[in-house]
C-alpha cells in the first residue's frame, strides 16, 4: 500500500445511475469504426477535448480534463464483468454485492465498513448522501448513516421548538435504548434507532463548522459532493462516502441529456477537490466514479440501449493518473453479445485495487475471489 | 364493544386494509368480526371511491405524462376507500408480480396494471394469471413482445414459473423453454402512435402468425399448448398453491424470509399454509375462501404487531389517523407528494426495484428509512388542527389525568400494545406534563400541543413500525 499520507485513507464513491455511455465520455475519435457505428450519436473530432491523439473527453468535461491533466485521474477503460446483466437494478446489484450469480443482500462496502470499524463504534464510518441506502453499503449489523438532507438531518427534525425537540429525542432514546431481547426484529429496530440518533448527533456539527470559498453549482450532484466535503472536513472519522448522480439511462434524447449531466458532474468533482485542497484535506481522499454498464455500440437514432463494458475513474491526489486496462475493441468480431463493448477488466479487480492498495484491507473475502488489479496510485 | 373485540377489529383492518381511525371502528361496531371479514372480501357491497374532487384539485391527473402522481393517487385511495381489501389486494399483487414503470415509461400501462389488480385481485388464480399474461405492462416488462415463433424469448416464461406461480425447483429449464414457446405471439399494440398523440392505452393482441403452433411438452403433459393451456397446467400444481398461499401468509399474517430463500427454508407456520393450500385447491383457485379462512383463523388473530409495516401502510395508516388527504383534499394537499413520501422509505410504488419485488419485513428498515418513517409520522401531528387529532382530542373529554394519558392515547392510536420500556418513557413524559384540563377553549388551546406531543412520541416508537 502507498503511504501517501499519515491520515486514514478515505474513499468516496460516485455512482452514475442508469448506465453511462462510455464511448461518448472518452471518445475514440481517431477510430473510423466509432463514426461508422455511431452514425447519429457521435462527438465530432473537432469537438472532443483530446487526451493523447487517439482518445478525447466529451466537450462538456473540461473541468474533469483539468484534473486529468494534473495527473489526478486514473481512467479504468473497459470495466465490466463476464456476461454483463443489462437490467439496471440487477446490474447495479451485481456491482453492489460482487455476487453475479446469486441475489445477495451484503454490500461490498458493508464488508469494508465492518472491517474498518469491526465493533460498529462510529455510525459515521460509512455515510451515504441520497434517498435510501444503496445496497453496496448495507450489511446486517453494520451501522451506516444515510442522509437525504444534511442541513435537516436527524430524528424529530420537524419539531421546531428546540427545547421540545431535545425532550422528544431524549424520550426516543429511552424507548429505543433498552436492550430488550424481545425478538430479533425489535432488537434490530432498537439498534438502528440508536445508530440514527448518535449518527445525527455527530454529523450535525458538519454544517456548522464548514466554511469555504468554493461555490458549488446548484444541482443534485454538486450539492451531494458539497455535503461529502462538509462532513469530511469536519473530521468525524468517516472513511467511506457514497453518493450518486441519476439520469444516465439515455435510450432516447441522449444528445441533449448527457452533456448536461457531464457539465454538472465534472464541475462538481473539480469543485469538490478544490474545496478539499482549500481545507488541506485532499491528500487522503480517493474517489471512484462508476456506472452499472456501458451502452450499446450502435445508437438507435436517438439514444443508446443498455450495453456491457464501460469506464470508471479513480480521482484524487494519490492517483498516478493516466489510462489503465485497454479501451474495448471496436472491431465487430470482438463485440460482446454482438453489439456491446466487451469488458477488458473486471470491476472486482478495481474494487480489489482500492481495498488493498488504498484501504489496506484484504480484497479476496470482500470481492469473493482474486481478480486482476491495476496500479493506479502514485508511488510515494 | 369490549376492548379485545375492538383491538381485534383494528388488527383486521390494519392487515386487510390500511388501518382505521376510531370513528371508522365505531361505525362498524354493530358488525361482528366475521361479518366484517365477509364485507372485506366482498368489496362490491360498497360504493367505489369517487375521484371527482381529487381530479378537480389535481388537474395533472388527467394527463398521462408521469406515474408519480398516479402512485400518489393510489395512496390517497388506500386512505379513503370504502373497499380496503380491494386496494390491499392490488398492493399484494403489485408486490408479487412486481412490474416497474422505469422500463416502459408508459403511464397508461403502468396504472392500467394496478387497475387490473383492483378488478381481479380477489377472483381466481387462473383468471389473475391469464389477465397478467395479457397485460401490456407486464408483456413489455418481461419482453414477451420479443417472444417470436422463430426466435423465442424466455424471459416471461421463466418468471411466470419462477416468480409468479411455482417457485424455483418445481420445473425444469426445458419447461421454461416450452412455456415460452406457448406464449409466442402474445403481444400488444398501440392504437395511436406516440408522436404526436402521446401515451394512450396499449391493448393485448394475439398475433397468430407469430405463434409457435407445434407440439410442446410442459410439466410432463404434451400437446399443442397455447398460453392459456400453460396456465391451466400451472394452476393444477400444488407448488403453485403453496407459492400463492405463502405469499398471502407473508403479506397478511407474519413476515417470512425473503422469497429467494423459499426453496430452502420451510414456511414459518407450515400447518397454516397447508390448510390454506387445501382450501385454495378445493375451491379451484378461488381466493375469497382462502382469505376468509385466513382472516378468521387463530394464527391470524394471534399475529398482532408481528409484521413490519411496508411504507404504503405506514403512510396511508398514519394519514388515516391524522385525517389528512381525505376525499375532499384540503388546501396544500398535493397527492403527488405522497409518492415520494413512501419512496424515501424504500417503496416507490409502481417502481419496484426488480421483478423480484421489494425485500420486506425488517429489510424495510435501515438508518435512512427509519429516520424517514419516524419523521413522517411525527410531522403529521405537528398541526393540532388536523381533523384526526381534533377527533382524538374530543375523545379525551374535559380533562385527562396524567396517569391516564399514556393508556388513553395508546388506545386511540391503535389500540397499540407497547413494551415496558416504551411505556416507562411515555409515562415519564406524561408525568412532566401533569394533569390536563380540556374543558374550555383556552384549556384546549394550551394543552392540545402537549397531547399532540404524546401522539408524536407514540408514532415514533418501535412498536408503531409494526402492523
């Protein structure tokens, strides 16, 4: 493992929900096969932001390219897994659980959080921003905190009078705090209630302490990443953050949709790291940006349908930057299922890379096997 | 009506419906428990809910551009219907035959399927499976429109057997293929093109020229089967009756393990499920006799607060108590928001996560969803002018003694039974507020908030998370 920093390593996951079109993210503009197969939905050569003479970023990703040019982005090309499942939910489940052959309820980050905090002492070891806990973070007995609105997070937040809210919270604590042993479900409820209570109590300092000159844009992913920054810079011991940006399911109208998403995303990620840098809190943070699958090689005239291989991005100061694995072949006989980009590296190898080389844990018990890893981190 | 009888009826209405306010319980006080069960399984005895006011206040319901407002309308129906089991069975079948809006993005089909469950949900397994096989929303969801005689698509055939009728382990891979062949040519058509007409209802069509007319062997029987024949055969199987009865038990009586475990773990109460299977099979798949038996059984009557409420039950049940979102909506009540209310608790109605449906029981609960559940229920009693709270206040009479406050409120909210530690914590609050005078308007104005706080604490309990 790199010992880039003395601080505990922190890992931020950004999930692009819906299946992002990798071919129009990192565009193989020098390859005629790209224009042959993407007749309608292509990015013209003069519009891409060139990266190395063969590939170029989507024109709306300038702020992201800026990070790449600083060496802060290690791109994982062709990420996927064998026999990719094109269902969003099943596909996402597989990414969340590392279990392609069974329906599992144990998330890979649930396992990670359990190892980082085996006795569940800090309910903020893992924090999700968004509605509903992603399965990636869930594991029975592992407390995590899921926040939909950081400024109003917490039980009884609708009781406006402060004194009465404090009183209500004390009674809530009395009701949930007893180890009753009246059945596993009741006990589970007690534990969950107490975790919510203590998590909310701890996390509420974050918005109070935070100050920054970085002005994030007004959109969901920017808001979420600002929340991550607010909690991270409050030093509450959070090691795993999770959030998502929706809208990538571009079966139709991809041309007007995807650029807006990229604009929001790349600006937000750039602002996030600038914010962390301002707080001298960026050296121990690595971000993974992924999506549940790539999209079909041929467009459908308006959008692209669900595909297989895609791309992922590891971002942060500790990264060595550059391109990893191989860009999936555009030659027709190499296509997966006759119509998708074939994956060139298994996502479980990328998780393993983060788990072992960044978080310092053993990967095999978490991703259920040994998968090829990459070396995307900067040598010390 | 003695307390036990009242509690039992309240239990029945929480499970077979979405709960009941004290006034509703009183309105049926002259009926016996058994008569109420009869009424529940015969919703046609009661008037259908009138949506006129709702549509007047929510003109966007006339458009078919998005499903959330219609999912909200569904919750509004759960709150206000005079036919609670009709809506509950629609929710039941929506759990079992999980079909999501996100794939087809076609609102008329999405809401049409729920309407179908309302109409056929209490009929007969065979009828329901045949209707389901012809439902355009399901047809598109499981790709049967891509199931062609020269190129079968197995998705529907597989899920019909695995998730909708028999369950894993009761058929072979070859049976899946044969079932798929029998359903070739079962597709749908759009009467009007999407552009410029927008979303109009799709209709089932049987495309004979695309149907595989050759011989099939399915579950040991051979013939030139069509889809109906496959369903006839499925309905003869005890495995199907077991699957349906276990679902009913899981949904109405007691939380079972998650469905993927059913092929390994036996039912919680095998005798109960066996008895239900026998009734279902001897009545040729008719559901009313099974439901009648189930609701009147001791195992049902003894299952008080044994099930974790699903988010729809929590939302609709709490709003029934607060009297909000009534037939005539009050100002500021936008039914569309109810969709999101349940969605943040993990149940986006009309959008289950996968064809396997929602994970239920304690899996409804995590840190995020518990926070949402508690805050939602608590917030419904911030406003002491809500009709439901005013009713509760009125029932407390001209004064309430501190020592009685907990019991009286627990009674009016359920009756709900709580554990000792919950009772102690609530009693501590009751002691702090002391005896409360309610005889004059000034007294009531002063003390209503304190009583509302007690209700808020009760709906924040662990016990309230259960039905």
